[in-house]
C-alpha cells in the first residue's frame, strides 16, 4: 500500500471546518441540556403530580430512543406537520432532547443522594432555603454528579457524528466526504480518528483531574 | 409533682423554653402526646426514655425543624413564630448537634465553623476566622482547622459540630444523642466538651443514653414514654427514687440499679 499523507493536508480546511461544527454542536447541545436537565429534574422532584408525570414520560421516552431515529424523525417526518428545521438545528434539537433526559437523571441522583441530615444541619444554623442550596446541597450534588456528567459529555462529543446522516458538516461528515472524493480511505479515516482522539483525550484527562480535585469523601 | 417543682424553683432561673401541651403527629401516629415542660436559663436538662418515645421529635420541634400539630412552644417569652424568615431568627439563637454529626463534607473544619456566621449573620471573614479559632481551641482541635471531616475521627467530628453550633452564639444548645454514633474510646472527649459547656452556664437540652453523664451533669431529668413526659425531677431523685413503674423499667433496661 502506498500512502499519500499530503491528502490530509489538502483537506485541512475541511477538517478544521468539521472540527468547529463538531465542537459547536456539542457545546450548544450541552448549553441547552444543562438547564433542560435541571428543569426536568425539578419537575420530577416536584410535589405537583402532573409535572412529575410529564417529566417521567419525557425521560423514559428519550432515554430509550436511538439518536439516529430521532434525527431522521425530526428531519423527515416533522416537515409533514409543517415544522422545517435546517440540518444543524435538527442535530441540536435531537441531541438536546436526549441529553436533557440523561442530565436530569444524573442531577436527580446527585441531589437525592444528599442526606436529609445535611439540610437539617444547615437549617438549624439559621440558613434560608436558598443559602442551604447554594452553600450545602448543590456543591455536594455537583461533585457527586461530576463523573456521570463527564461521561455524558464525552459520549455526546462522539455522538455528534451521528448527525452526519443528514449532512451536517461536522467532523465525520467532512471526513467521509473527503474520503469519497479522494478515494484515500486509509489516510482520511486515520486522520479522522487522530483528530477525534486529540479532541477527546485532553477532555478525558481534564475530567479525571476534576474528579480527583473535587471528590467528596464521607 | 409539686414537691419536685418546688425543688427546681430553688435553682431560681427564668424559663427559656416552655412546652405547653405539645402535640406532634406523623400521619395518624402520635409522636408527642401533650408534652408540658419547662427549661430554665442555665439549666442542663436531659431527656431520657425508651426508643421511639419522642425525645428527638421534641428537640426537632423546639427549633422548628418539625411543625407541631397542637399546643405551643414558647421560646424566650414568645411562641415559636410561623413563616420561614421569623423561624430563622429563632433558629440562630439555638444550636443543634446531631447523632450523625452532619458536618459539611466539602468544607474543612474551620470552614464548617465559620460558614454560618459569615452567610447567615454577615460576619466579616476575618472576625469569623478568629471566632472559629477560639472555638477550635475550646474543643481542643486547633491543629485540625484545615482537615476535612473525612480525615477526622467520630469524636473529633462531633467536637467540630459542637464548635459549629457555638459559632452562632446560641442561647440554648440542643443535643440529640451526640455520642451514640461514636466508638467507645471517643465518647469521653465529647462528653467532656459538653461538661465544660455546662460548667460555663450554657443552657442545654440533651437527649442521651449516657446515664452517668445525665446523672453527673444535668440539673433536671425528664423521662419520656409514648410521647409524654411521665416523670421529671433532679437526677438524684430520678435515679434513686423513681416513682413511675415505667421509669424503673427503663432504668433497669439501661443497666441502672434502682
Ligand atoms: N419523619 C417521621 N415520619 C414518621 N414517623 C416518625 C418520623 N420521625 C419520627 N417518627 C416516629 O415518631 C416516634 C418518636 O420518634 P423519636 O425519633 O422522637 O423517638 P426517640 O425518643 O428519639 O427515639 P430514639 O431513642 O430511638 O432516638 C417514633 O415511633 C418514630 O418512628
Ligand atoms: Mg432519637
């Protein structure tokens, strides 16, 4: 096999564009899915039964739905109901729906894992409910959910590749395009793998470091 | 009863907490069934009695962690207020120590102590640190100021928890079985901090199974059974001459010869 790595350099701008879209897709999705997850978590812990019901149905539906099915559904079926979303937005909506469901479960586990004694202790010191959340409950809950949340982030980062099926120009899509044009399958796919790794590895290391730094010991 | 009341008044201190026919239900279970009692300023009052008799419930009602369903609790001349903001004003004036310590695990010992003065009272950080150090000295743990709770023994954690409660400058301290979760070898250090506190004149309401502590340190003992105070009196009277059959039964059960 004679290899021609210059092909990768030729496609550098395409790769860069793909990387930017991948990062943008993951970041925008998380920016939606963090508040989304918190809202759904609060609904599931709410004393109002209807809200709990809606949130439960939401979580059970979207946790069980394959992303690719949701992408196709929004892109090809929703237009029949008059909803036309461009590819990038379709990707954001599909990813956000699913990641919000995951986040809500992660956050819920974190908040519910804080013993009642901790709020008793804070209240007995004269804290308001707000001070209690900010000083006592949330700092502990956030530390507890950090590992699960980081896993969700790393999965999300890779899952963005699935929206290539509707021609969103993220890293997978541009790589596959480059491969189709150049027929240099080995070089292009290797480059693609290397780029995903270079993006993912520092994140995984950062996550490990955060987990060690903020670990809560009991 | 009047005989005992007479003896107690000889202490001559004004009441700080008064319970008037206090009732507390959980669903259709009655945890407090008409508790009438008084705690005077400067007194150490021990609540003893069998498991499930309502001792913890009374403490938790005292600082409004639980709402009562009937009767009233009067603190320093006024009934416990309704509404979060007013309740908070009262809670600041009472300290609480829990069986399971409940230190905040994400804060160091000193942060645990100065957290409430800073956030709740708005005390300047410097002043709060000085206060914290003096309290750490008091409980004998200055060298652990920057340790996290997970690095401390149970006895040390409980002493920090006492310091945390004292940092708010409480007028009454509520202790709910402060030594029940401790290894036997660390019980003594916590009881000694509590004895010192009593010696300084702190008003204390203590739920405890440490009968020797109750006998030695308390001014007054209340015996609980089935959500009521069935007998109360000076420690000598309660331990030597209990009048109620159920008191005798309880004391025998915890190994006190009567
Ligand atoms: N949150 C609650 N919900 C339902 N029942 C409760 C609750 N808290 C306490 N109880 C019940 O009220 C009764 C009195 O409880 P409490 O904790 O005051 O007893 P105690 O005298 O402190 O006993 P112990 O020595 O075991 O701590 C118990 O039967 C308990 O099961
Ligand atoms: Mg109890």
